[in-house]
C-alpha cells in the first residue's frame, strides 16, 4: 500500500533511540522529511548521521520540557522543509515508586516530560496545522494509559491516561480543520539498550516467565511494529481515523475498551 507520505514533513520527539528512532526510520522509508530531537546532542547527531542515507533529517538538541520546545521544533521544520504535516509526540519516561513514597518533585518531573511538554508542543504545531487545514498528530501513550499497569506505576499510568484523554478532545476540536489526532498504546517493546532488553539480560528466567504469562504472541514487540502503525496514522490512508487510541501490543492488554 502506498501511504502517500512522500515529501511530507514530520516532527518526531525523542528520535535518537528506541521507539522514536524506529518511528523516524519508518517515516523516512515512506519518503517523509523529518525533524527530531533529544537532550543528548552527541547521540542525537550520531543517529541523524546514521539515518541521513535514508532521507532528509534534521536533529535539534533540546529538552522538550523547556517552554519553547514546540515553537523551536516548528520553526526548524518550517525553515528546513517549509511546513509540518505530521507530529509524533514520543519522548517519555517513568518513575516507579509506591504512591505514598512518591514526592511532589517526582510527580512534577514526569508530568512535565510525559504530559505538559506534549501539551505545549502539540499546541504550537496544531495551530499551524489548523491554518493549513491539514495534519496528523500522534501521541505515543502506553497500554498502561488504558488499564492498570500495577503497583508502583501511579505516575506513569496517570500521565499516559491523561495523554489519551487529551488526544480525544483535541481530535474533536481539530476535526473541522482536517487535523486528525490519535494515540498509540504500545505494549512491551524490546530493542537493544532499552529497558526490556536490560531486564532480559539481567533476569532471563524471570523475563521468560513474564513472556509466558503476559505476552500471548510469546515475544516482545519491536519498534518497527509500532512505527508501522504510526506511519499509517500519519498518512491520508487513515483519513477516517481520528480520536482513537490503537493498541500495538500483541494482545498483551486485557481491557475490553
Ligand atoms: N519501550 C516500551 O516497552 C514502551 C511501552 C509503552 C510505551 N512506551 C512509550 O514510548 C515512548 C518511547 O519509549 P522508549 O522505550 O523508546 O524510550 P527511550 O529508549 O528512553 O527513548 C526516549 C527518547 O526520548 C528522548 N528524550 C527523553 N527525554 C527527553 C526530553 N526531556 N527532551 C527531549 N528528548 C527526550 C531520549 O533521548 P535523550 O535521553 O537524549 O533526551 C530518547 O531519544 C515513551 O513515551 C514511552 O513511555 C514505551
């Protein structure tokens, strides 16, 4: 299927490794021009250098929790490529801990990274898309924004649920301007150097038990499998898909809704 993404301009936050890098690679393979960002300038540049052979890509070293991150990324996309058609809000993190032990600072740090930063970046880019009467915004949430992830995940669960909720309301408000907004909820995604990879190396038996218990396909997901769904949502092939959240989890989640 030709997704018709050739020549489109995408901003992907957190594209230097992991799922974000997979999404960047997927969009480049479809012919998109990509602006991406990460905090570590050296690692970002290394990723950009490796990916340049696949298409037009620019890296902007910045912290997305900074107030002007959205405006900076938008300005870069317009200066380098003339416009923005796709925004993928991917960067995120976690702070595990028992609810009674988590501090205000813990909550504030992850709220800024997983939610507030995405509000600001999406607001900056959505306004531009509204003017152009075209665009696709995708939030990388988690299955743990749709159902309980378990003890110790109060902050992560809350921020991902908030993200999915906000995306739905954004979709309602932006539909009249032909801007689609969706979220993607990955299950456990393994890639070299990622958190699941580390846990598999540290505790192979425990992780095999986890796979047997929690992953019906008998394996972790890959970044390519997430990127494929993101590319579809980014494209006009998904023209009737807005205001939804799509699991990419191999039936890991148990929720019926
Ligand atoms: N891996 C999974 O199994 C899984 C499952 C469900 C959902 N998710 C979600 O998918 C997204 C990506 O996960 P991942 O596992 O690929 O994460 P990751 O390996 O930690 O990569 C995160 C990326 O975001 C960048 N980043 C982090 N904080 C940033 C900040 N403040 N400003 C700018 N860039 C920042 C990182 O680069 P720097 O560190 O250099 O900034 C890196 O490029 C997250 O939202 C995560 O919650 C992951």
